[in-house]
C-alpha cells in the first residue's frame, strides 16, 4: 500500500453561527469521515449525552468520548462518511481506531496552539494572535455577547489588534536595543 501524500486528519476551527463546533475530517481511503467535536464543560450534560448515545444502535462506533480529569469532556461524533462501504466488524474497528487517533490529534493540536506557563514576549504575541484570530472567526458569538452592538464588537477586536501591535513593537524595540548594544 502506498504511503499517502496528504495528512490523515484536517482540523477545521472556523466556527460561525451555523457551524458552532470544531470539525475533523479523516481522509482515510476506506472509512474516511467528518466528525464534530463537542465540548462539555460539566458532567451533567456529558452524562445525558452518554445515556442518549447508548440508546442508538452502533453508537460506540460513531462517537468517542474523552473525559476531563475534573469535570466535563470532549465528544467526537461522526457526522458523515466520505465513502459508501459495507459496515463489517473490520470496518467498525478501523473507524473506532481512527476516531481515537483523531481525538488525540485534535487535543495535541490544541495544546500546540496554546502556550502554557511561559510568559516570554514571543508566547504573549502568539497568544494575542490566537485571541485576534478566534475573535474574528467567532464574530457572530462576539456580537451576541455585545448584545448586537457592532461598534462594541469591532472595538473589542481593534483593542486586541492594538495590544498585538504593541507587543510586536516592544519585541522589535528589544531586538534593536540588543543589536545596538553589541
């Protein structure tokens, strides 16, 4: 079997009012799928989801659950398959394995995107870039939180961008000072 020349998983974080979740596309040639990532921040709705999913036939092959240590968790639910295939035991096992890998990839990518415990200027800039990116991609949610006030939502984004520009200027000035001292 030839090694593929494309990634196995694609993560889509471009949330909007119609698609408020993150999605993962698995590009496997046999059982490729599109899965929705649903975060639960409390145990009660997560337990309710688990109870409802137990009632659905074959639910253990179309969703996977990761429990947070304190409360809540992540659930990946397959929305659609990319191909038509016979639903055999081998295919069920393959789907379950790929779901686990997709969840690990999603969690690893999220950890890579978010700096932790490092307050260096570069990580502050990276964090601020993420804030600006997320605010722009979730503009409808930002607008909802601003009670429909476009000026307030735009001001919040502009303030985040100005903070990012200030951090970049500080970084550039520090480099200039270091260069001139040497």
